[in-house]
C-alpha cells in the first residue's frame, strides 16, 4: 500500500507561500488590482488608465478630474475596502493621479 499524505491543499499552499513570500505578495498585489474593478465597478473602470502596486501603495491613473477628486477624498475607505476584498492587508495607501 502507498502511504497517503495527510496534508490538506490549504496546508500545502500555506506552507508553500510561507517559503515563497515574494510570490505570495505579488499574488496579493494582483488580487488588489482586480479588486479595483470589482469594488468600484465598470463605470470607474472606464476612467481608469493605469493601476499598479509598488511598496504597498496602489497607484491609480484616472482620466476624469472629477472622479479623481471624489475618490481622493475617500481613499482611506477605499484602502480598507480593497484590503477587505483581498482578504489581507496588502496596501497601506492609494495615490490617485
């Protein structure tokens, strides 16, 4: 008989990401950029031109000055919503340009 591994998939993934923290962080950054469209919806996405994470800061380029102003005023709440969606404290700040 073959010996079966008793680890669950979740445990295997947790062990893998503990050994590969850079990969886990990159995956979470991708999750945050996807969350932008999910949390804010398609109307905001149509004005979003560039979106990336660097040093735990989400940089967002928008084509609408009005939208830029409105989202800048609630950036703390947006940061919390995006982190909640990602299920982890991925970003500490949003810079909207």
